[in-house]
C-alpha cells in the first residue's frame, strides 16, 4: 500500500455552541490541514496521485473556509465547527473532487490542526 500526504493552511474564526469554556466565545485559528491518500497501485509515471492535483483540490476547499466565520456558513450554521467536524467537512468536499481524478487512490484521512499541539483526524 502506498500513501502520500499534502499539507495546506488557512485562517478562520468560530465559536463552539454548547461548550462551557473559553472556546464558546468567538475566536480564530490558523488551521493546518493534511490530506493523506492511499492506494495499492501507481500510475504509469510511478505516482499514486499527482501532488499538484491534490494541492488544487485542497486549495478549492480552503477557499471556501479561509478568513470566514465558520458558524455563519453551511454546514457549520447547524453543525458545531469543531476540528473534528471541519476534518469531516474537508473530507466530504475533497472526496467529491478526488473520485474524478485520483487514479484509483482514495483519501485515507484528513487531519486538522487548530494549534501546533492539537489536532483532530477523520478517517472514512
């Protein structure tokens, strides 16, 4: 099994509903996202998936999140914008684009860091 990863970053604000503590107040993060793909076969060029394509997909998802107040956008207007839910959202958005161009590779996980020391992972 082969695995490749690409990391990108974005900034956004949020507030956790139903949370008792500092994070219930509006605040922001400089998020980092890692998209990891896996697959058993490489293409003719010896690639699981072109890094340039993965970056393009990630940037498209990030564009929808970057410098936004997440609580005001779907699905985070009803789903709490926790790191866990952001990772799932990122997976859902990226997976729709990756199915078309991934040469058989699939998204194995999405990791979202809120800080340098705190992260959440979504695995389908």
